[in-house]
């Protein structure tokens, strides 16, 4: 019996449409000959949607995303849209944030691992990052990114004042922490909570709640570290970490830093899930590379598509319940890299299309 899935592809801005197009070729090839059928719909998001519809995410796009099994996004944003001022909450000003909030995609999974064939590119001494495999978990629907009130006051004759409000309630923290400990159980059984409980009340509560949840997972080695120390330790000894659990703000920063393990931000995938499925189950999610829209190279056909391709692999695992296909895609990426194919960010000359073709050849 063939399983059918609905996939919404949103190229977004800059290099986004280019890398999503590459990933869709891999999705089609990986699904070929399997007992699955993937119905792909494409639409606009971010600045591309603004230019056509005057909004960063239309209601129709949102409804299509809500009815889809998975959403694959390229990247959003660019300087031409940076100064557009809109009323309302943050999710009305950013199409991707609207999808994350509206789909309640709160579990942000951002894996980073070293590739043996790319170790010469890493900013580590030989062997220090060999075998490094870190999963940064970023809470995606709360904290400073969504808290209100926020804004910039511009009083007549006085100094301008900018402010953001970082807010979490204990239920938001607890459900995210449970997801983190469950994921740690499937890996090496270690979890570090990254916070700033020494200076901010939000993080005092964060540490309290995560520590309470930890008591339900005695089989997972658990510790709390200040986020700045996690950043230092990640640079000094990346292999000491398994799962790093953090809020929206620090999770964003630490996942970018983890890109050094993989050799480039262009290598990093991510998933934003609406919870974790049980064994053999599936959950809806938003899948996207960690990198931005890179407007300086947009249209040049030289962007690294691997982050998006590996995001598609995560989609097969979590939203389509086909971890076997996910492993095939990951193996094909590794084979392509070992064969010497490199885009410019990895010190090579391969185009996006050539990098994708190398993955496809290995997949076949």
C-alpha cells in the first residue's frame, strides 16, 4: 500500500529557491521506487510574498502549510525588506515566524556533525573535532523572539529606547525539556541545559523547570551550564556535547556556532517539529537549512544545497516516518563529499547543480 504525503515547498528569498529546487530533486529520487507518493505544492514566503501580495505569508499559504505533512523552506529576508514596519505581533512581520507559531512547531532540532572528508577545513587542531556529533535543541515559539511588549520608543527631545520582553511559562519549558530528554535517550544519553540563570529571571525559571523534568529521566546524564560557558566549551572541545537544550535566543546562536563542526553553515539542516512522534510514528514539521538568504550570491548557482538536502532527510525521518530513506540521503551526501565535490563555501568550485548531481549519483 502506497503512503501519500503532502509537502509544501517555500523557496523564500535569495538563494532559498535555488537550494529548495536542489533538495526537491533529491526528494523525488529518494522516493522513487518506494511505497510512498509525495504531492509537492509550491508557494511564496517572506520578501517574495511581500512583493506579490503585500504580506510575508498569506492566509492561503498558512492554511496550506497547516494541512501539509511537512513544509520545506529555503530562506527568508533581505535588505530590501528590512525596513518595512508593520503593526501587530512579531509573527505578522515575518512569514517564517508566523508558520512556526501558527503550527506550534516548538521543537527546533539543529544537528551538527563533523565529516571526515572536511576535517581539514575546520578551525580546530587535528583530531579535536573528529567524530563530533552535537544536537542543538532550540525552543522555537517563545522567549525574546515573540515576547511582548516590545518596540522602540522615540520620545521628543529624549533618547531612543529599545526593548524586548523574554517570556516563558513553565508549561512551555517543560514540554520542550521532555522532548530534549527523549531525544537524548535515542543518542548518547547526555543533555546540557544552556541558560543565564545567574543574571536573568527567565533563565532562573528555565533552569528550575528543566531540572525538575530531568528527575523523570535518571538514565540521561544532565548538567546546567551558563550559555557563554557552553559557547566556550563548544569551541574548545565539541566532542564533550551530545544534546544542548536552550531557549529561542541562545539556541539560535549556539546552533550557528556549531556550524564550525561541519565546516560551513551551508552544511547545517534543521527541523521545527510540533512535538515528537512515538516509535514508528510521524509528526508535522518545518524543515529548513540553518543558513540565511545570502543575497550577495543569489542567482549565481553557487550556494551549498547540502543543508537543505539534509533537512529533507530529516523530513523523511520525522514527518514521513521513513528513517531508512533519511539514512540513504545522509550516506549519499557523505559519499559525494568523500568523492571530492565541494561548493565554494567548502573551498571548492562545484555549482549547486553539480553538488546536487553528485548526491543524486550516490543515491542511485
